[in-house]
C-alpha cells in the first residue's frame, strides 16, 4: 500500500446555495474514507483554507478515485506527492 501527501485547496467557491450541503457531505465522505483506511491523517495549515492529508491507496489511480469521490472535488485544486520510506524515519527501524 502506497502513501501520499495530498494538499487540497479550494480553486473556485461552490455556489452559496450548495456550500453548506457540500461541506456536510464532504465530512461524511472523509469519515468513510478514514474508516476504509484511505484517509489516514488530515491537517489544516494555520490561517489557510483547505487541508493537507496523509492518504493510502494501492496506486495513484486508486488515490485519484478516492479524491474524485469527494463532494467538493469539482471545486478543489489537488497536489499529490507520492511518499516512500526514509531510512532514518523515527517510526521505522533506523538503518545501521
């Protein structure tokens, strides 16, 4: 399973009459993706709209499917950075 750092920012605001409904649906979808193990962590950069998340997927195509399933997807700018383990990661074994 590959890991990805994903930055999502609003590229265009959704229509005002849809905004609350879309944000509620977005929260539900994010919770479902977290339960399924696709969305691992989520942060909001201080003072900024949007988020940065740690995601897991079989491959980048599957990740793109997850991201496209977000109700706000048509309004988002998406930056994806594939990650690989670092030999000095404190969460893993330190290379000798």
